[in-house]
C-alpha cells in the first residue's frame, strides 16, 4: 500500500470537517477569518515539515520505502509527507470552528468581550 492511499481516508475526513467548519463560519460571519487562519496555519505547518523532515531524513532517523512513494520529492522528503500536516490543519480548523473556539465566530468574540466588560 502506498502512503498516498494510506493517507486518503484521513484527508477525506479532514476535508469533510473543514467544509462543515466553513459552513459554520459563513453562517456566523467569520468565513474570511476562518480561511485566512487556516491558510496561515497550513503554510506554517508545511514549511516546518519540509525543514524538519529533511533534517531528520538527512540525519538518518527515518526513510520511506521507494515502492510506497510517488517519487516526487522536496529535498529528501516525498511529497506525500505533506499530507499529514495538511490533513491536521484541515481537521483542527474545522473542529475548532464548530466547537466555537476563541476567535472562531463573531458571536463568540462578542460574548467574550461582554463578559470581560461586566466582570
């Protein structure tokens, strides 16, 4: 089994949660913030993954079987290695939005502001 096929169910579930979070964000007027926060988090995770996984592979800590990867690499890492941080960012962004995490919706932010003023 290839790493791409192994990652596919996780990507599908993460995309579903992300889309549900996007629907929730649109309903609560925070869609642009939702997308921009996800983009920043994803870009950060991808950059860090590329850097640190290349360092760890160069140090010989781990490697991928040639038969299980597509052959496309960024430095030493196979492109499939980036599916994990992308899936994580999709999943966590969607879950955070739907659970009403801090900054998740205008209503949540306004409620926190009102609580702060009253206290």
